[in-house]
C-alpha cells in the first residue's frame, strides 16, 4: 500500500533501537527522509547505516538528549520543518510511589509530558501552514491500564494525552493530526531488562518471568517493533487524515475492555 508520504520529512525521537527504530524503519520504507535520534552516538550511527542499507532512504542521525534545549535545537537544525513528528522517550523505572520525591516526579513529568509538548510547539505552525502534519506520541498501555510501580509514567503520559486532546481538534481543519500509540508488551531491550529485574526480585528464573509476561497476553506472544512501526507509518499516511485525537492500544488484547 502506497502511504502517500514519499518525500516527506520526519523526526523520530529515541529511535536508535526498540519501538522508535521500528517507526523510523517503516517511515523510511514509505519513502520519508528520516531524522533518527539517540544519546549513544555509536549505536545511533550503526542504526542509521542499517536503515539506509535496508530502505535506501535518506537517514540523518542526531545524537542528542531530546529533553534538553540543546538536543531539541539539534533536531530542528537537522530538520527545521518536519512533516511528521514521532514523540518517544523512555519512562521512569519501576518504583514504589512512596519512594518518589519531588525532583523525581518533576523529572518524570518533564521526560514523558513536557518534552513532547515542547517539540510539538516547534513543529506545529509550519505543518498548519503547509496543510499537512502528522504527530504521533508513543505513550504506554499503562495510560489505560495503570500498573503499580509505573505510577509516574502513567500519570505523566496521561497528562500529555489530556493536554493534546484539545490541541488535536484545534488543528484538524489544517490536515494536521495528533494521535497516540499505547504499546503493551513488546520485544525490546527495555522490556527484557525489566524481565531481568523482575526475575531477580521474585527469585525466579528469567525464562519463568518471561513466560509469566507472555501468559498475560491473549495473543500469547510479544509484540514486535516492526509491527508497531507499521501502525505508526499508517497513522502518518495521507490516508489517515481523518483520524485524530485517538489512542491506539496495541497490546495483543491484554487490556480487558470493550472500549
């Protein structure tokens, strides 16, 4: 399927690996020029080379922390007027809410709410002027199904969702869409590191801890970054212009609800 976005310019945050990389790959495959981002320069450059070889697309690597003003400046220096913006940032680690002091809470809100808003502030007016823009925010399944220990992540990401709900409606007439992707359990390095931590905490083997996670998913498997990226690319497509302000839960059926 031709997504109608060949030649469009995209910024994909936190895309040297995992879900962000899956999104960058699928956008590049669709013919976009893609700015990828990460803090580990060596890993980022390796990813850029692999994506260029796999897709033939123009891939620009920007090693930077998107949470910092300098990092954001570097992203927009590489792509001053993106047509597509995919917001992504790692969430805070599992932690009992009693252990959260004020600074930890502020840091979590900055990373998982404020940074995305700042990037959208920089990108949205040129999108409105050009009558095309696609903004996808990668949040978490915990926005709909909060988990103890991920309270800060759930709260900050839910705040971002509510904040942008009105913004999405304000720019819809200009063919600018803002949507959210809520991942469940995906096969990423971050997820596997969480399995390691869980296995140690519970005193069980890694394989047993992994099996318990998979058992909680009706699909009986982990999601893949590639299939996540395919959904992201569709939301950024020309055909998705009538979809905005929506939350797409991608979790293999793990959330036990009808709506």
